[in-house]
């Protein structure tokens, strides 16, 4: 499956996000994102903050044994203002690997496998966090096979 994904190395540009970070069971991720993107949008409106990009998930690690991940639902913003559970997340500029995935969110593992295989081949060590950028909106694009996710993995 690795050959089905074009994996590229690129220079990630520094981005500031507002996000809500939690430890979440894998099977509860859809509810986590739906709930917290809505909270983030409310926070942006209340504080006159502009979202300057697309929604992201920022993954800080995976615990396969407990079927959970530490993740933030995040939006890139022009002026980061944190309140209560909404935190500022600064993603510095650095080198990263990237691939594009098309399909349902729960079937992304082959794309991650392709990324990790390329990194292993290049002798690059993964450096958390990693990003998923949601390039289109599943509320608008009803066909899950057309959902577009850009996966970005940083390395040391």
C-alpha cells in the first residue's frame, strides 16, 4: 500500500493554533472533534479572532494498549487568545514529511504506514506532535471516499 501514497519532505511554516486538548479513546474521536470544533468557533466569534486556515488535529502521542490518544482539536488563528480550556498551541517551523489521504477517517492507517516506512528508509526519527489537516468538510462532502486529509509528521 505504501506506493499508493506520495510522501514528500517539506518545510512546515510556523503556525499558531487555538485548541482544546484531551486524552480521548479512539472510538470517541468523532464526538471529541465535533464538540470541540464547535466550542472553538464560539470562542473565535466571542473574541473577534479570525480563523486563517483549515481545522486540524494535533496528535501528541498514541497509547495503543489503552486505545487512546492525546489530541487537540485546533484552528489556525490570527491572534491567539486562550481562555479556560482553549489553549494557544504554537507549532514552530521545521522539516516534516507529508502525504495526502482520501477516504474515511477511520481507515487512515495505510497512509501513516507509508509515512513511517519512508521515514525509516530515510533514517528519520518521528518527533511529536503530528498534524492532520482536514482539507474539506465532511458536512459538505457527503461521500467519505472524497474526504481529504493531509497528514504531517515532523522529524528530528
